[in-house]
C-alpha cells in the first residue's frame, strides 16, 4: 500500500517494522479529538485565506462523514497508515478526493498528536472530577447515618482510641477533595494549545493559532513551537495525580477488605460487588476492592514508564513519544472504572454498628481518657500515664477491662479517682470529649459534614 510519506522511499517497509511502529492499534482512541482538531484547523485555513472556503467546506463535510463512519464502526484502519492521524487523512481523501490533501497544510503530525492528547485529557480530567464528586457524595450520605456509630480507631493497626465511623469515612472525603483540586489545577496546563507549532519550528503559512485554540476550548497558546511538540508534562502531571488518587482508593479498599474479614465483620459489601469460590461454598470474597488495591500498581507503573521514556530525550519530537499513549489510556481507564466501582460499593455496603461497638467495649482504647481524667485533677500527665499503664497491666493479668474495675480498685492505684471515672470511660464519652476542631466528637463531626457538603456544591 502506498504511504502518505512514500515519495522519498524506493523500498517498502519491513513487515514487522510496519506492524510494530504502527500506533493505530491504540491511538484510534483519539479519533474524536483528532477530527475535532482537524475541523478547527481547516476552519482557520479558510479564515486566513490559506485555502478556499469551498475547499474547507468540502473538507469539513468529509471529516464529519469520516467521524460518522468511525462511530458506526465502518472505518477500516490499517497498520500501513500507521496512526490515527494518517488513517483519518487517508479516509478523508478517499471520501472527497485530492482536495482532502489540503487539510495538512501548515500542520504536522507532531503538533497534531500533541493537540489530540491535550483535548483527550481535558475531556477525561473533567469526567474524572465528576466521578470523584460521586464518590464524595456516597461518603457523605453514608457518614450522615453514622455520626454516632463508634468503632476502634487504630494506629499501627492496634486499637488506639474510639472514633466515629462518619469521622473515619470523612477522612477519605478530604483525600478525594485534594485529588479533585489537583486535577482541576492541572487543567490549567492541559488547556495549552500546541496546534500550529508544525513539526517543531512553526510554519511559513500565515496561520492563526489563537483562533484554533479558541475553537478547541483551549485557553493558552504554547509560546514556543519546540516546547509545544515535545511537552508531555501535562500527561506526567495527570498520571501523578492519578497515582495519588489510586493510592487513596487502595487504602480505602484495603480497609474494606479488612473490615469484611471474619475477624472484624465491621461491614459487609453487597453481593453484587463480591464473588464466590469454585471450591469453598461458604466464601464471599471482596474481589472488587482487592482489584482496586492492585490496580494502583499499574497506574504507578504507567507514571514511572513515561517518566523513564522522557528522561534524557532531546528536543523536539522523537518517536519515543509514541510510547506515551498506552499508559495514558490505561491510567484514564483504570481510574475511571475504579471510581465508578467505588461510589455504589460505598452506598450499598452494610455497616455492622453492633460489631463495631462490641469491639470498643472489649478493648483498652479508653485508656488515654483515664490519664486525661487524672490530669484534670492536677496530676502531671507523665505520672498519670505511668499509673494507667499499671492499671491496664493489672486488667490484662486479671482478664478484665477498664469499665469492669471497682472504684476501690482504682483507688488502689491513685487517691484522686472518684465515681465519675465510670462515666468518663464509656466509649460514647470518650468520643464526645474530642470536640476540638477536626476531632471525632459527634458535634465536631457534624460541623465537618456541613463543611464537606459545602465543598460539593
Ligand atoms: N503516531 C505518532 C505518535 O503518536 C504521531 C506523530 C508522528 N510523527 C512523526 N514525525 N513520525 O507519536
């Protein structure tokens, strides 16, 4: 098959080279953006008088037809046409004849592919922000029902202090809030337009780059053509934001897996998000959060992959850059589906408040509060800490918890104990006492919830 760039060549391409250098197998995903970019470009070519209006009209109609064929799955792509750009140009010329060849005036595939990716990431970043909103909304709805649900809070995965379940879940709300902010901020740089940079040096034609940028909804024109065609920062930035978001998703997923274990039984995920075992009939496995946890690995890998491709690359375009795409598509797909899983999984899970409460009733997570109690009575914190350590040890040796001791037992360890110690030690009191801003007391959590809601609107 003859190539769009065939003029200079006397031999045809080696078969394996043709197959392996072609990117159409994955960059067909840029078809819509490629056509969008071409439509803006051709409009500009006519406006500036570089081509006739009638020619531009023909090209525009042709591009729309090609797009329709693409949507109807009727467009035939070939490795011989290498990538989405040449496949579409080829289809256009087949559709409207040689005038289609005027589309590529004053443009190169180098600024074209960069433009496509800017448009692609802009669309997907906006979609991902919406999906993060859905997850945050699910967290808020769940939290509203569990401000007063108490479970152990952990450090080192050891029971530390009891907390409100809403408080625990809202921690994730703020992680996703920062993830959204990162994506929103990166939109500033995603919205730069490389179109019109040409191969690397600009073009001899009197093009209007501001016009095409505005047509495409991009709000800044790269001031340097060499930077325009070789910049992939915006993809790196997207991938690193995605890695951070997936890290958050993996942490929440891990908690879901632990919470659903027989040992915890704090939550149960809906059947629709779990699978069974082919041999053990009793099993209900939390496959979805397990997969989300694991997929963080590929998203991190995609980031490191592209960083490594770009490291040490000379200006301007190099074929190496074609390797930017598969990782980007995979990261977009993985983060998108992970968020799509997460929102309904949160909304549909069962919270086992009794199990959670039972856990705090049978642990020492109220120990800090006895220390604070003694401090209130004027005893230095260090001394109080030592006393409580001894009380806890006494309990462990006698198979008891702090609320099961008698006042006389307490008095053995320190004079200052009175009967109000028992009220202080109830998990509800322990939680309610932490009413500092950002603390776990129901009052503080309700305030936090209001703030969270105001961020969503
Ligand atoms: N398929 C190529 C890529 O994705 C498009 C740009 C090709 N440019 C070139 N000079 N070969 O990077």
